[in-house]
């Protein structure tokens, strides 16, 4: 039952956010003037920065790369012990 409450709360919050954004768009006056050349600069910069952060988070090296080496070294050590070397 708890999962349905969470889903319902999430749905309600998403709907409230969407209504908030839609009401701001509809409340603006319609103007035929376009903003100057730097009107979208911050939005594009933020988008590029978030994509770069996501790629950096996914592609960073971690402990996963070292684990197979450790397993291979342990296996080699056990084989050496078993063979009596």
C-alpha cells in the first residue's frame, strides 16, 4: 500500500509542477520580439554542463577495474600453494 501512496504523491507533484509551468507560460504577454543573441546562452550552457557531468560520472574509472586483477592474483597465489612452489 505504501508504494501506491508514493506513486500517487509523485504523480500529484509532477502534475502540480506541470500546471505551475503551464500557467506561467500562458500568463506571459505575447510579444513578437525575440530576445537578443544571449537569450538562450545560460540554458544551453547548463544543458552542456549537465551532459558533461553525466558522461564524466559514467566514464570515470572505479574499483571495478581493479577487482579482476586482485582475483587473478589470488587465484595464482592459490595455484602456487597447491603446486608446492
